[in-house]
C-alpha cells in the first residue's frame, strides 16, 4: 500500500501538469487527480493568458493594470515577478505546441485579444478554449513521460505531517490518498508535496467551476498548520450563461473585450451608469452592477449582446460559445445571451513565498489554491493561468535545488475504529445546505449579520461532518464535503475581519475604503482528529 516518489503533485490543472513536466527529467513524480487528467478548472478557461508580448505593451502597464484591478492589495514583488516572466511562460507553451490562434499580419504572429481591466491587447489565446488547448497539449506530454506516474480517480484524504506521525520537524512527508475505484486508502511517501488542487467554487450554489473545485488543498494545508490569506475575495464572474440546461457554462470575458454590450431586457445599456469603463471595467465592478440591476428590477438575468459583429467573425473567434449557445437555441449572431454572475475564482488561499513554499517544510502550493499576492482583492482577467505557469516554474527550480533525502517509514491509514456509512443522504443534504448558505449570505454584497448567520450554520455543519468523518470509512463525497466546510468557514472568517469594502469584498456595513490596504491572514491552531491524521 506504500508508494514512494521524489515529488507528489496533487491536482492536474495547468499548475500541476507544467510543474510535473519541469521536474520529470530528473525526478520521479506522482500526479494525483480526482477524475481524468484534464478534468480541472484550467480546462474550462476560455479567455486566454495575459502576457507582455506586443511592442506597444510594457511590463509596467501590465503591472499597473494588475494593481488597479487588485484594489491596492497586490504584492508588488510577486506581481513584478509574474509579469516579468510572462513572455518566458508563453514561449515555453509555444515550444510544447500549444495551438494559440495565429494572426499572420501581426508582428507576433499570434492574435491578441483584450479583456476587462487591461489597457492593451495582451491576451494570447486558442480561440475561446485556451485552457482546454493547454491542458490537452501538456496532457499528451505528461502521459508520455516515463517518470510521471498518473493516478486518475484518486483523491487525497489528508497530508502526512512529520510531527503527527513520529518524525518531529520533518514537515510534509506525503499524503494519504483514496483510490476511488478500489475504495482503498494508499500511503504516498514523497520528499516534496505540491498542492495544485484549484479553488473552492463548489462552496457556492452557482459557480462556473467544475465539480472538482472543492477547496481540497486549502483545507488540507490549514489542517497541516499553514496560514491562509484573503479568503474573503471570491471573484464572481459577471457572465455565466443563464439557462436551465447549461450547468456552469461561462461566457468568456473576451466577449465584452471584443465589443459585447450588457443590456436590460428592453435593450438599454446600464454599465456606463456604473463605471466610465463600462463593459471593460474589472470583473468585481461588472458583477456588482449586474447584481444591483437584477435586484433593483427583479430580473432573473441580464443580456450580453455581441450580435452587432459579423456572423462569420463571431463563429471564428468564439466557436465553442457559439456552438454551445446554438445547442440551447440561442444564436449569438442574431440575439443577445442571457447571463448572471456566478462564483468563479478564489483569489486568496494558502500563503506562499516566491518559490511557492508554504509554512510547512517540503510542502508547496501553486495555482488557485495558493495566495501569492498577485491577485490582491480582485484577479485581473487571464492572470490566473499565467500565475500557474510562473509559480510552477519557481517551485520546480526550488525542488530541483534540494539535496536528496532518505525517506522515513510512515504509518498506514488507520481504519480500525471506523465502520461503513449507511447514511450517504446525510452527506448530500449537508452539501446542499452549505452551498445554499454561502450563496445567500456570503455572496457579491455582504452584511455582518448575513456573515454571522453563515458562520453559525457552517460551524454546526462542521461539527456534524467531523463526527461523521471520525466514525465512518471515507468516501469521495465525504472528503470533499469535509474540505468544503473548512474552506467555507475560512471565507467567512476572513470576510468578518475585513471592516471595509475593497475589491471583491463589498460590505453594506463598511462601504468605505480604509486608508491602508492590508491582507487578512488566518493562523491555524492545530487540533488532532480522532483519526491518525
């Protein structure tokens, strides 16, 4: 039951796959993913990757746009580090064959689009399915590499921390992982462990995220003793397709970047009344404006109209959006798209340094599960895949520079005091209650009273779930629910601490902006579960 590797990577999005490829020529890597290799939030990313590629653009302009979107909370060193390495990251992908959309008459040779919050066209993309193209390209190389061992349909139960298993000061030593197919918990021993598990959109009733986005890495790191930061900043994407048959289908930011207009049902534009940048304002402003108009007028949705563009151009630039909408009876070349905001991106996460190291020795975090300081109070569009690539490279450099260490013996997973659960319905109901509470009380606009109500309900659920976890054999649903309730509690705790409205956190009780931008940092007090970890 023991599996031993140099590096254990939990998560197979762009951060996890790019990191694995950078390590595998020299180290033995295990890549663990809950579903298929390419089933991640990265695969769903439509718009593209922000990078300074055009001669009219500059590093300083990209940094300034990131600062502006981040509402004064972006870390200057982290932001500069990411932006200065943006061209290098794109060149690494091009070298691997990612089929970015070409434009022969441009100096670059590739088409660059523009999205909300950007002062230049700097988004390199593969039509309107950039994430899928990146994942497919990297995935082929990952599957072909002899030193990368892929474990699909496996989910991490918890990290193995030396202090808890008789090796004080050893830091993270791997993880216990459930093989979903065989229903067995395996012990993965690793000199280095990387959390690339994505965000926590499934904490909310409505989200653009895939079902795997359950805050696993954030919750595991918190239980292991890592600080988390800025969890209150949940980005709600302004334009998720509103249709009963369209689960979590995102309408890319690039639609507005290419001239799409937000309208009320009578055809009136409303964004110019909310911000001088209108449809090109940052996502938090656009999402709040839509939320305001919907509540003010009792609307189920608003409309995003790009039908004034030539039909052939739309089919060429947005083939997937056009095809999916057409399947649902919406012809975007002739009519507007009904849209609503939905939980989209976790801007906060596990606190890391410039090498993606966490507070726990030999434990790293990359991608959406990490808080690097890049996104501040609101992520600038298309900076996320860039962050995955740049900090994945930074983590690889740090790991490769480490001396080899002799692995220590680890205890197997202890199931001696648990029984099979016969109340799966309890897990389902608790999940639904948690997501509804988060949507109702911890949404786009918040109040202290709503947050307190959410906290009360979440903590009741947490006690019930922990009791369930301590007494029954683990399952995929139970592991995810346990992680989600921890992550939801962290979101609410951070939100209650922020006594202002900044970026994605908008409080009716504290509508003003404090003179100094500060991070919200939570520090865990370690408690041992009745289980072995």
